[in-house]
């Protein structure tokens, strides 16, 4: 694997070129439960199959190690597994989920081919999950490859990956929702997604694929998107992770221009910066960049290009790097990532902090005897007020005058008994609150009162609508096919697929 090394220090980028090979990362094979399942007969992708038998898939069932769930069942099922084709077929909606531990997974480092086993200490050094799926999405009315019981608007399919700690808390996640039209064999779509997590405590994963029927039919089954194949691999360090020392944390904070970032927060910044640089480089170079790695201690950015990348493509990456240096793009990215991380830290602190009322704090300072005396006076005062209300003889003005007078009397008693100023004020506030509560007017007598009578004023209206079809000659399929972004996306996916195929061939050669 070729790579370009970019070094920035004191907010400056200094690009240099170097060619070498790495052997500090181990690469696993498929870690999903379908590992070893025969590839679909209707797929050209070299991916493990997902169907182990032909059967209906009910809600909360298990098939080939995957958990099957859905929100709406059709004919008492979420979908169907079909081994003759080699696919999982969705009806109204169907989610295929796999979970498992990231500890104890074997992988081989490159180029030496040495086998390594993942441990928690190794995983703490940061991991990468790479998912590949093959999809058929032609069971809707506008598909260019119409198949099955095609009807309704375009179907959708979603791929989600999560990294969790040992307690089940989500540390990182990614979700991709797609509607791209596709058929079988040469017309299928293969998607490659990755989730990079640079923090500590990665322990297990959750992978899920969801197919949804655009027609939302609850009577006709198997109209949704179909899954033809799926794989997910783990990349993990070959060496145990060593926690950062206090001095290292301080030094990294100084390099980043921050002050009190913890180890985990530093890794969040590193991961975010890697992702931002990687996305920018891929966009500018047409997918020539495989990954980006930032050394948190030396502030050295390593940009990995595909092994099969041509000299022209590597030169293009170098050109883009030079441009990023001149425009200080990395500096801008760094500030944005740090700002986002600090924002998340502040939000987390707000959630954990609970406001404490001043009254509650002051209550502990009140002498019990005095407090009890004050409460008795409040109770007596309440009784007097209730008697006054029950009589209903006095006018509202007189009642207000009397209430004020009684409050003044109680306040005078508090002044006579409690000489401490702070405690005196606290007791007075408590008494006033109790009086305010007791003086609230009951709204029960208004329960049966009609406040207003509704009246229909928009009756016998003439229905007016325009049934003209404005976009008769334009369809979503034709628009998407000519969309420059979609064309570029297809090319990038083709590049990723070729890369994956080459990696698999190399692994096969290494394993004999």
C-alpha cells in the first residue's frame, strides 16, 4: 500500500512523499454470522451469501445467525429466505441484524501475513469496520430492471454499523440510507461502507440492514428490497494499546490548541479530523485515497492510497495536499472538529448537572424548633383563611386587606422569634409560599361551563384541484442516471469494489 505523509506543526502543513508498507494492523475475514455461506446464484459480487434455507421469516426470528425483525408483517411474516436465488426478501419492511464481540477475532497483518488475535488492549488502540453488501432493488414501478411484483414508488434500503463498549453503550455509529435502482447479476449494486473509531473501550458491534417496500403494501408480500450478500471485516492494531500519560495528554492539548481534553476526547478529535481530511481528499481525487491516519503525538497525517493507484493518481493526491497546505484547510477542519467535540462535552455536562434550589439548600440551616414553630403559625393562619373563605361575607377588597394584615402579623411574629437575618428570610419565604398555594382559586366549578360554541363556517365548499401532470416526461430513474453526483458515486463504488476484490485475492494467495 502506497501512502503520502503530510506533517503539520504549529498550524502549518508540510507535505512530503514516501513509499513503504505497514504491518502494524491486522485484517480479519468476514465476522458476520453468515461467514462461509455460499454466494448468491444471482450475484456477481464475491460476497458471502445470507440465505441458508428457503423459509418464511417471521418477526423476532433467527435465520443463518441473523435476527429478523419488522414493524409490519405481511401474511404473518417480515419476508422470506430464498436459497434458489440466494437472498433475503423483504415485504413491507424487514431488518436483518447481527451482533457480536470484537474480542477474540483473528486477522493477518500485511505484508508479513502473521496471524493476530484481537484483545481489549489491542482494540483500545482504535479499530475500523468495513461492510460490503450486494442489493437487488427492482421491485417498484419505475425500476429500469423491473422484477417480481413491482409496484409503488422507489424502495429503500439502510445499512447501519455500531461500535459499543462492554456495557452496551454506543461509542460510534454510521447509517447509510439508499434508494439506488438495481437488479440481479451485472445489474446488482454493491456498497462498501466503513466505520472508523479511534477511541478506547471498543468491545462489540451491531450490524443491520433494512429493506423497505415503497408501496407500503400490507397485503402483497415480498415487494421490498432484497439482500443478496453481506460481509463485515475488522481492522485492529497488532500491538497492545498504551494509555496516554499525563504529560502526553498535556502535550497533545498544546499541539491541538486545546486545554483540558481527556484521553477519550482527544481520540474523538483525532478521529473527526481523520474523517474530515479523508472525505475532502476522496472528493478532490476521485476516490484515490483509501484512509487517513493522524499520529496524535507527532501531529503527522498519513494518507493511504490504493496499492494499484497509478503514478498520475498519486501525483493528483500530492497536488491536492499542496492546495490544502496553501489554503490552510486542515487548520480549518481542526478548529471545526474541536468545536464540535467541545460542544458535545458541554451538552454532556449539562445533562449530568442537576439544578439545586436555594430554598432546599437553606432548609438544612434552619433550626428544627424554630421551623416547627413557623409551620404551626402557617397552619393556624391557613385555618383562619379557610374560615374567612367559608363565610363569604366580606368583599374581595376586604379579603385582600385582611390577608395582607394577617401576613404582616405572621411576619412580625417571625421577626420577634428569629433574630438571625438569613434564617429569618428563609422562614418568611416558606410562609409566603404556603399562603400563595392555599390562596389558589379552585377551577373545579368551571368544569361544566361552556366557554364557546363551535360553529361550522366552511360548509358546502366547491372542491378545486389541478390534476395536470407537470413532469410527464421526467422520472426519478432518468434523473438519477444523469446526475453528476450519482455518476461519480458509481465510479467510486466500482473503485472500492475492485479494491476489495484485489484484497481478497491477495489474502487467498497468502493463504495458499
